C-alpha cells in the first residue's frame, strides 16, 4: 500500500533512468544511481525520471518504497541489487519497515 510523511528532500541529477521509490546512491560524478545490494544509500527517489534529469530524493522521513522480498513490519531494511528493499541480515541498514508486504509491492519505511 505505502504512505508518506515527507522529511528532507534533495535534488540530484539522475545518472541513469530511475523508477520512483527505489534506493539510490551517488556515483563518482555525484549523480543519483540505483543502489546495489546492501548499499549505503543516500535516499529514496520520489518521482521517476530519465538520465541527466533532476530527481527528488527523500533523505529522511517516512517514504513509500518497493519491497524486493517479503517484509514484516518492524524489520530493519537494506537493499537488493535492484534498489528494492529487503529485510537486512547484516551490513547497511537503510531504515525500518512500517508495513508488512510482499515482493514487488509498495511498502512504507522510516528512513534512518
């Protein structure tokens, strides 16, 4: 389902085509790119756009995300190779799931 309580948002230039509610990091040019598995993320893209266009990236607050696997509310979240959110087992924790959900659907997380 997914809901939002916006926190701070920054604008970055997309280094590739990026879908909404994906985790992003920055490349060597400071452009937003889809985060890889267990990445240290900058935030979550709020609107989709293509490469070389400005994209809003929420860096804190409550945001919609796309789950990449089944997730239980209250679980710590990290990223998979597609920039979707999964239950964290080790490594970088991006936030906390606020809704239970399944792979491929919108969920809600508190960005850390």
